[in-house]
C-alpha cells in the first residue's frame, strides 16, 4: 500500500479549517509564531477541551512508522548520520487535571522523517521504497524535568507526498501508561525557506499544506509549533503539549 493511500484510508471526511496565519519572513530569518489558544469552554477535534488556563492537545494517529522499541533510544541528540538544518526541539508537557502545572517525570518519544522524507526502521515496501529497516535515526526518548521540559537535537524534518511537515510525539506517564499520541505541525513559511536550500533542495517544496493535510486539516491550534532561527545557523522549536495525567 502506498503511504498516501494509507493516510487516505486512515482518515475520513476531515473538515478543512481556515489556515493559521503564517508570519512573514525577511530573507532567511524566522520569527516566533504565536500559537496561543484563547478559546474557553469548548470541545472538538480542532481545539481540544479547555479547562482552567490551558487547552488539551488533540490526539492523532501514530502513523505507519512508529518507533518499534522506544525505550532503547534514550537520546538527547537523535540526528545520527542524517544531514540537514540543525533543529533544537523543546517540548513542555502540562497536566490539564492539575491546573495546567508542568508534568515532571513523563516519558516523551519523538520521531520524524529525514530530509528526503524517509523514516528509519522501515522501508523496502510500497509504503517506503528506501530500506532503512536496520537503522534508527531521528528517533528518541527523554524524561521531562521539573519544568515539564524535554530537549532534543535533530534536523529540520523533510516531507513526503500527502503530508505536511510534522513530528510525531507519544507521551507516557512515569509508570509507562500512554497519555497521548499527537503530532507537531510547522509554520509553512519556515518550511519553505528550509526546503529551498541545502540537502532539502533536491526534494523540492512540500506538496501538502497544513490545511490540506489528512491529520492537520481540521486545524492546528494545539499542534502548531513556534520555530525561530535561520538557514545559515540553526532553528529552535518550542511547543507545549497538554495531557490528562
């Protein structure tokens, strides 16, 4: 089964929400994107459920390429041998049932594709032609600190047909109970800058916008990250994920 077909079968009749405004860029410099959600007392797949001062992050599919043995990859730097623009990923986990306080001791797994749109641990099939079944790049696990924060060093993700650029995230409590599977979306203006240069250029620009994506098409109000930096230096992603723990 082709990867794009998997996505089509996995989701049905998602509503297309208005696109989140994308900030302008001057040459190769990217400023933060404001992803604050001011909605209160609402529910739905687009905005999550609001309580107190934070909004629960929506649940998404793990996708066809989840990490097979995440506990084996306790790493800060998940880059391995992959080439691309350096990206420091800072994710803060908050607990909705504890007045949105930082959740310490949570296990956070992330994984994403490389600059060419390929995942490690898979391949050699119609889903992904390139065979990377015996390598484990761009996958890692960290435990949140007292501030609910985990930090990873990686590269800016590439893209593949039918999906907007994204990072997968799976969060567990300290006992290993699954709390949330979600995905992180990227500002499209930032991605366009990255994909126009370096190792990304041969793959070209992403063919799917957030609003047309099978996962993000119903809105990215709880999933759009803030990304700062330049293509000549590096990028930093900051994002808050709210779980029920």
